[in-house]
């Protein structure tokens, strides 16, 4: 199960509709740790729609951002709000991030060879749990797939993913 709330048009497409600009700005604001309560309500409502009362047995886990600082800014309050609004179980405190990785939009150069991000999981917490993964943008799905596979390797059952936006491309 993969669900995205919005289509996201990357900045390489300068000609965008007013609606596409609104979506961009909302997603950028979310990534900056702002305006996350509206997104949390949207996610919580979808969790209830998909899982009903069983939402209380679902672990909500966010794919970590590119650094520990960005991860905290983007997901600490957001994950807490989603779980408060929905009744889901918050995984935020059971995933530790150290180091940095390149964000998808960053260019690869010789400095990037030095970047390493380490994600540590509380294996006992995730073992045997049903998990819904969240990521802000789905482009090719590599971050989601790596994260979901790690959760399954430690004994979790990944039910699928919710994404705030899904990258779309236009023919130029």
C-alpha cells in the first residue's frame, strides 16, 4: 500500500500552476518544521480511514531526514501530533539518527564521499509490530524501500507508506 496526498512538481519545472506552487510551498514549509499540524491532521484522518479502530495497533515511523538536526526539526513534533490525533504508536523515539547523508536534491561531488548517515533502531520495540512508514516526498522510492527493508530485517511488518507528495515529471 502506497498513498501520496499530493503530486509534487520539482523546481526544474519553472512553469507551474498556482496550485502546484501552493503544494510546493506547503511541502517546503513542512520540511522546515512549520505548518506540520495541518499535515498531521491529514495523515491522522487517512490512518483512521484505512485502518479504522486498528490504528491503535499501528506504529507510525518516519523515514529519517538527511541529518539528525533536520530529522528532529521535521519529524519530532509532527510524529507526536499524528499519533496524538490518530491513536497510532509513535516510533520517533525508537529511531536514532547520526551523521548526514545527501538529500536527494543535493549534487554529488568529492565532499559527498565523506557523508555517512547511521540509523539505529530499537529492535525490541519494532519486533512483531505492524508499521506504517511516512516520508515527505516519494520520488523513486529508494529511501522508503531501504527504510522498510531495515524495519522488516529486525522483525517488523511494514504495511506500506504514506507520502505527503509524489514527484511527477512533465514532458518538456
